[in-house]
C-alpha cells in the first residue's frame, strides 16, 4: 500500500492535473473515488474538512488532507521531484 492517497472523481480536470504530476514523478498512489454528490462525500470531508476534490494524503510526511490541485502539484514536485 502506498503512503500517498488521492481522493478523486473520474472526469475531474483538477484531479487529472494531479494524476499527471504523480505519473510524471513516477509515484505510486492509492486512488479513492468519491461519489458525485457532495452530500455523500463523508470520507473526504472527514479527511480535509471539505467535499471538493482532489485531496491528497501523504502519510509518510504528515499531510492529512491537502486540497487545491495547484497546491498538491507544487507539494509533489517539491517533495518528490529530482
């Protein structure tokens, strides 16, 4: 199991941006698909305090629920980039 968990929704362009960064960096991650209805996104709300996606958890580095695709991509490149 990977230390990286990405809460995402198929077809979400912001999620795709994070997926591309993960692929570019060669990082393995666990994908957790959230329901389409925001009201049903209880797991991601518990993790991040909000229902939007993407949300990244990086257990190895104490990141409990980072939101906003640009912030996630920057974090991944800074933390895991060459």
